[in-house]
C-alpha cells in the first residue's frame, strides 16, 4: 500500500501494482484530515457509490491501455484499473495477493463493492440499481468478515463455488443454524456469496417456507437481502412462479423483499388461477407491511384474547359450517377494525378455497400476498412477527363468517345508505325479557344440511352498514363484561347464551357476564333498552366480525 499527498493536502492510497492492476482511494478535499483507509472501511456500507466504466490515459508495463471502474461517493472516490486483456476478477486477485504478502488486509467490503459494480456494468444494469446492490452487499460482507480469518489460500474456481453452495442445506442452515466454512480470501468470499445469491432462487430454497415460520423472520430477511443482489444485477429482473413470469417493477428498496414473496408463493404451492386473480398485472407485489411498526401494540392479556378468539372461530367454522368457500373477491374492511386501519390496511383481495385463503393487502396501493390455512393458521414469511396473532384472529373470524353465514356476512359492496333511526324499529323485542329473546333466537336456528359451495366474486363488504352500527352500539354496551378464566376452565352454557344474545362468541379461555348499568338499580327492561339500542330485528350474522370489534376494545 502506497500513500500520496496531493498539493491540496489530501492523502490518497494505492493498492496493488503501480503499473496495474491497482486500486486507488481518493478522499474528497473536505475529508483531507481523514485517513483514507479508515474512511474507506467506514463509508463503503453507509454511503452509496455511483459506478461507471473508466479508461485511463496511462498504460501498463506491457504498453497496453488500462481500463476499469470508478465509483464516486459523497466523501471519496475509488478507481480500479487493470490491463485491457485482464479480467476484472483476475485484477482483484492480484491486488489482494500483493497486499496480503506485505501484511495488508484489504476489507472484504471493497472487493464486494467492486465485484457487484463490474457485473452490473457488464450487464448494462441501471446505475441506481448497481449502487444500491453494492451498498447492500458491502453491508452483508462487513458482517461476514468479522467471522472470517484472512489467509492467502488457493483460489476457488467457479465450479468449486457452485459445488459449495449446492451443498448448503436450507433446512440445516435455517432450522439447525449450521453455517458453512468460507475461504479466507476476500475475493473468493465475495464470489461465493454472489453464487449463493443466485442459488437462493432455486426451487429447493424457495420451498424453505415449508419448514420455517415468522419466528425465523430475521434469518429469512437476511437471505432475502442476499437474493436481492442477484435480482438487482439481472438484465431482466423477472421471476417465474407457478409457470407465470412476474415482472419486478419496484423501487430498489422493495427488491429486498421479493425473495420472501417468492418463498410464500412457492412454499404454499399457489395455483396459476389464484396467482392471476391476485396479480392481474403480472407484477410482483410491492410491500406495505415493511413500513409498519415491527410489533403490534397489544398487552399480554389482549394477545391471549386474540389467540382465544382464533381457536373459537376455527372451531365454530368446523362445527357449524354451512358453506365451502370458493372464488376471488375484494373485501372492504370496516373502520371498526381499527388495528388494521391504523396500520394502513383498509381492504383485502381474497382468493378462497376449501383449505384456506390467499390474501393480498390493500391500501392506497397493492401490497404483499400471503397464505392463511384453517388447519394451521398463519405461518407466512411476509408478516412481521408481532402482527401474526392479529392477522390470525382477523382471518379466522373471516373464515368463520364465510363458512357459517356465507354471502349474508359478505354482501356486495355498494354505496353506503343512511342508517334508519333506531326509533323506527319495532321495539317489541327490546322490552322483552332475556328468556324471551333467547326463545326468539332459537326460532331462527337452522338445521345444518350438507355444506354447499359458496362462490364469491367482485367487491364485497364485511357486514352491512346497519349491522356495523348495531355492532358498534352493542360493543359499547357490553364493554367490560368479558372475564378471563383460570387455566383449564371453560365458559358455562349460560355465558355462551348471554353472549349470543349480543351476536357474540365467547373466546377460549374467557367467559361472558351479563351487562349491567352502573349508578343504581335498574330493571331488566331498562338494562335491555340501554344496551340493545338496535333490537333483535337487526340480526348480526357476521358474528366473527362482531366478536373482533367488541372484544378488541374490551377491558379485560
């Protein structure tokens, strides 16, 4: 390594052979007080460099012109030159060998950055993509370098690199946390990681979602970032899923999550019909959830409540099913599902089948797609870990209403109509005793025949506006009347009947007590008038939705 001081007082360094191949680091004038080597190691993974091809006016020792790459950043400039007939990889090998023999270890991040730049320029990739890919890759290599001991081992051929990455087992790596041994050469470690980035798009890695889940989110996101390097450096960044070519037309930052979406599709064996319904433009989804807070803000009690509701909804869907859901449709989410609206989610695109749901998140833009199944719930690699329990409860409630109430719970989405005044309803059942209301409810009970096919398409809403108003007002009346049970206890039949009067289901692990009016003794009739503001003539068929809205706002 040689140091030079310019007339302006800026120190530059040169690595390799003076006549080429060599690599020079030029700090900008305002960085004249910084050591260029320290500045280099600090800036590579923090400040993007814009790379472009470069031809030098000088010539090498063989008289041939020198060519290479220049990378310009906010604080420094990097230039790698080599003889025109020498490959870029060979140039990096020679520079590394010259410096290691003199006791200088070049940061692996530098080789990573230049190797990505060379591949991107050769493939005529957009400069912004090359810059982003290099920054991400140097960040990955910086972490790896801490675990790798530098040594001048024999070079590794591309065939050997292919064999190494093909020997990495997805299950061993993700489940058993078994790593692999990398060479001590910075150039070879970078080449190995780029080879692995390409291998991650193979079928065996895209199926890794079958044995991992949200609890492995950190490892999966790291692999997705590595896979994104290969995708960013492709001339045509398309991927193949279920026999269809999906275009990747996203902001560069969203590339980091494309692999996760591909894993979700492949691991859950999405069918081409479902894929067309979810992605009518044949574009890989952008990501809304990555902008959400990492953890859903709920207390331990509310997390237990969500889990109790999920198991209760699924049991009701199994025991009381009247329908078998099919079809694809857009579902508007009621504003009362505040936790979702707060996260920017106001609608779903849903593809239903007898085993579960494919769901695409919608707000002002289209978001990611994930799979939910009735037998195992949500094990999506697309959902932030903190939100899994919330989405599980919401989708189990939707599944319950689809299977039990069918199209009554999901009417077609039409412009909202004014809600008729409560006073216009017949108040006969408002003044009735609880026993009379139960007898009225019993008259509406139907004997379940053989399940029939429920086919939905178009746009639907979850519950009617009148039903939403009924849920909202009843939720206000019954708030605070859910009680947690001791472990192993179950709610009584009477508690379930009382909850049913309000169109609710009792979550597992909880019971429901009869509401009362505070501030004095009230008659049963006055309690009924206070709490059931819209009488039983407004039958709540979307019982999953009603339970979600009511109990998520409850004091427990």
